[in-house]
C-alpha cells in the first residue's frame, strides 16, 4: 500500500506542477492582451473551460481581468457555475459565487447548478449552493427538483441534505401548482401517467393531441419521456406530430433516446 500512496503523491505533485505551469502560461497570454471573454464555436469562454478543469488559479486570473462569471454557452446555456457544480469542483464554485455567479441560473433544460450537484452526488457543493441562496424547490423542464435528480442517481447523502432543506424552506410557488397544471393540460397529464382510457376520452372531447404546454411539450413528448409504448402508439394513431419541438428544440425522438427507451424509438 506504501507504493500506491507514493504513486498518488507523485501524481498530485505532477498535477500541481502542471496546473502551476498552465496558470503561468495563461497569465502570460492575458498580460499580452488575450481576450478573457473570447467565445469558441459553442460560445464557451476560457472561464467555462477552466470551470471544467477545476483550476482555481486560472479562474482567479480570468475573473481579475473581468471575465464574465455568468457567461452562457450556446444551446446548452450552461454558465461556468453549472459546469463547476457538475464536475464537483467546490473551490472553483466557491470562487465563482464570491465573484457574483448566479446560483439560480438555469440552462436549456432548466437545470440549476444545484440540479447538477445533486445529480453528480456532490454534497459539499450542494450545501455551498443552498447556503448561498439556491432554490431547493427549483424544477427543471421535466418538473424534477434537485432532490428528484439525486434520488434518480441514488445519491443518498445529497438526497438527505436536500430533504432537510426542503423541510426548512417550503416551496415558494403556491401549493397545488401540479393540480393547476393538470387542469390546464389534462391530456399531457393523462399521457404522462399512461392513462389510455382518459387520453381516448379527452381526444374524443376535442382536446388537441398536438397542444403544447409551458415548455412547448406535447402529450407525445410526455408519453415518450415515461417510456409508455402503448401510449405513444395511440397518440401517433390520433395524429400526434412526431417532429414537433419543445422549447429546448427536442423532438419526441430526442426524449426517447435521452431516456433510453428503446421500445418507443
């Protein structure tokens, strides 16, 4: 076991040295006029990349030279804080928050940095975000809270933490929002729950099979998301558009592939 620890120490030493050299090169470039907010073809800035690698020294350099801590990527709309939270870089997340990063920022699927921390099992980052004002009841475009994503990934410690804070902070939105959604979009609700008879009944009453809810999801998007093949077949037979896009530009096929439901693809 001594060899392993020596190896690990050597690796740490090498990594620290590499990070130091990288920071020195970055500083040299910045001091020679490099644009700290330059965007690549995905609108990623150097700070986005640094958030992924976790190099705090470079992040400090960039921010000191006015790098935008809330810069958003193209399409994904991720901020550097989303990326740091996803990769588990607590020190970097701490720096970003101290420099004004928005802890409630949402990306294309309405994930907040807290959703990412919960999904990745990063309890320390989740706590950091919550104590800095992150909303434990924020919902993504699938209606899932950070607690839901933690439970989905079986991250028990994070889930326990989130439950504790959910008990302290009751949802800001009025209770019964789900009921309201169900009233506004009963066909979506029935499709999501796999209630074949209810869907047939609603369509017979004249409900639009291609109606779009707040996130521009159709009943077909909802059925696909839940992997209900019979429901998908019924909706298509009733004229559901298989190529319709939601606000994230997802077709039902995107949803099926993302959710891994082979039977409905």
